[in-house]
């Protein structure tokens, strides 16, 4: 009977949600000594903001505590509820013999928000982004087909990329593919691999995925640095990019916009790799070394000083973050940006392989036929010919490259 009455009472209190929220935020908790009320708990479960400032500061008063010899005596003037409250809000004076700052955080419930985001919106929208990109490319191929050369091959080749450039590209590409695969295994293994192949197989797979992910990351960073210094000057936007965009890169229609060594589409790929890849790399290193490289407390402080939260109609971002909270923010950001970059790279792989005739040769052997170079990078071909003292081919328009 007590259980039934409790359920009825709970349902009754849960119905007027706005009222409950107001009571939770403005309730007088003197009768509970500042402890959470039922309205507090229910409001928090609904994801509403609960005013806990009163409880954060109630950590005991040694001067008014009963003596230890008395029946209700407490250790140091803090009762058990007050002690747990201090632990809950990370305000207790904790000392540890080992483990550093991370070991001082005994109760940290922020991980639940990260967990819910990871298994909910991140898994759903990240997965749909990748699947949607693949579906769009398949549809595009069926409608447009492979972008072919308009002219016959000349049989004469020109060096598109030197060995060191191809090495840096494949170092970056290979490491990113490994990082992407192992990251997806870690993200979706529990949901799709464990039910089919078993928990033990999934655990072994994810353990090795972690080892590969954490170590191959350094190769990715090296490749990122190499391509930046080798190609940054070729990827500065210029007026030819406007023409390239105006003619849709030659993908739609038969016009072939002129381009230098990198066309506008490739510049988007380059800067996506540098900016998004750099952000992925920094957040990944932050997760490996959360004490040496905390990112988000400092970032949030800068954003608060710029008034960004106010412009978005939000409260100030938190700036006092435990190492676990730093890792949670870094993990969420790392995954979001990774999904976006994976979608971009899938499109890049398509154009550089089945999407365009002759595109793979540029990074395969480094040599491309002059007809291909003339169609896709006519300005660059003219510059190469001119540097060699050779006559440039008749000027025509040229399309998107790999």
C-alpha cells in the first residue's frame, strides 16, 4: 500500500512540470537542512536547472558541532550528509597520497551527460552523416558517371607530385583511415559488434583499436605538419577560385575552369584537413595528457570574456573543470569534428579514385598525362611548361581535380 501511495504521489507531483520547476528553483529548503527535495530530484531528472547554491556552501560548522563524546557528535563538525554534499560538489578538502588532482575528485556526475550525448545524438547524427555522404556519392555517380577526359591522351607525362609530397599525403591518408576505422569500432562496437560476435571478441578488438588509435595518431600529426609546409602557399585563395565555383568545378556541364596546382575544391579539402585535422589532433593529445594540456577551461574563459554565451542566450561557460570534465569535453569535440572530416575525406576519396579518370595517377605514380593536366589544371601546366622552356599547349578550359 505504501508503494502504491508513493507512486500515486510521484505521478501527482510530476504532472505540473512548470510549477515543479519553479518550486525546485525557489523552494525553501530550510526544513531539509539544504538537502535535495523531491522536486529537486524530479526537476534534475527532467534536465531542468536546479538552484543548488545553498547546498554547495553547506559543509558543516565545527564550532556548533556536538562533542565527539556525545551521542550525536560528528567528526570535525560535518555530518555525513554534509560531507557527501561537499564531495558531490567537489568542495571538500581532499588530500591523496597518489594520483594527483584526478584522484581528489571522488564524485563527478558530469560523465553521465557525456555518456548520454555519446550514445544518443553523436551516434545517431554522426552515423547518418557518414551513411548519407556515401549514399549521395553513389547517387551522384549513377547520375553523372565518371568524369572523363575530353581529349585523347598525349602519351607525354608531367610530374604532378614529387615523392616527398606523395609520402606525406599517404602518411596522412593512411593514418587517418586507421584512426577513423578504430574510432568507429570504439564508438559502435558495443552496439553492433558485441551482440553478433560476443563481448570477449569486442573487448579484444577495442583494446587493439585503442593501441592503434593512440600510436598512429602521431603519424597523422606528422603528415599534417608536412603537407601544411609543402602546400600552404599553393592553397591561398585567388581569383581563379571564383571562376571555378561559378562553373561548378566542371562537375556540372562541360566547362573546364582553369586552375593552378590546386583548384578551389582541393583548397577546401586542404584547409579542412589543416583546420579540422589540427583540432582533432590537439583535442586527442589533450585526452592523452589531460593534466598537461587542459583545453576547455581556458577556451571557455576566453569565450566568456568575449561575451559569446550572452550573444547565444546562454549562461557563462564553466571555467573550473576537473580533469575528468576536461576529458569529457575533449572527447565530445574530438568525435564531432572527426565525423565531419570523415565525411569530407570520403568525398575526396571518391573524386580521387572512381569519380575521375586519371585522378589516381597524381598520387599513385606522381605522373599525369598532359591532356589530363591541361583539362584540370591548365594554368599549372602552363607554368610547368614555361619553367622548362617548352611551349604551352593551346589554351582551353580545364575541370576539378582529385
